[in-house]
């Protein structure tokens, strides 16, 4: 939206990541008539019934000490399983929607570790690397994250569509 100087606020009223991504993409497409890519993402913590989930950004913005609050909620929990989930919506010139998802499994750590990344990264422990996302270099995270997985699916889809149908898709 910055690239085309579109300065609007879109309220995310959906109950799921997909609903929120669709709300944003459809609104921008309605205003511009252009192809649109929109996303929504969140962290889902099993022991907390999926909280903060679709409300991840809202919880973060409303609580300056959100990481500490999550760790406090988790202090007596044995099950520390969590995952980041990203949903990307692409709407083409014809108004057709296509959905791409990425998910990365991990655990909620016992303490805040690392100052890289953003959001919940310093408490999201990723077993295959043995570090939190807050300790992982961005170039590595950008290859393994939920957003990276969803973006790769979108890229592959667009590459195929471009090869099959040429520019008319956009």
C-alpha cells in the first residue's frame, strides 16, 4: 500500500488468519482494482488453547511486556508446543483469490533469548537449530519461517501462472 500511497486502516475483524488476510486483500483490490497480496500470521500455543493465535498482534500491541506475560501464563505448563502460522492471500486482476499457508512448529522457551527478529521470536524455541527465533540470524529465519514457507508457495504459484498464461494473469 505504501508503494501506491494508499493510506487506509483496515480493521481485522476475522476469527481466523484466513478471514483477516481476505478482508485486507479484498478491500485493497476493491479500491485499486490491482492484484493484491495480503497476509496475516500469529503464534498458536497449545497449552493456552491456541492463544494468542489470531490475536497475536493485538496482544503484543496492548501489552508492552507481552513476552513476560506469555512466559507467566506458561510457567506451570508441561506441554510447551507452539507454532507460527502464516496465511497469504493473492487476488489477481480478475478478483480470483488464492491462498498460501506456512507453518513452523516449535516450543515456548522458559526465558526470553535473543534480540534478533521481532514479535514472539525470543520465546519461540526451534528444535532443529536449538535456538529461539530471536537468536537466529535473519537470513536463516527467512528460509525456515512460516512466512518464508507461505511466500515460497506463492512464488511457485506465480511462476507457474506466468509461464502458463503470461502477463494476462496480472
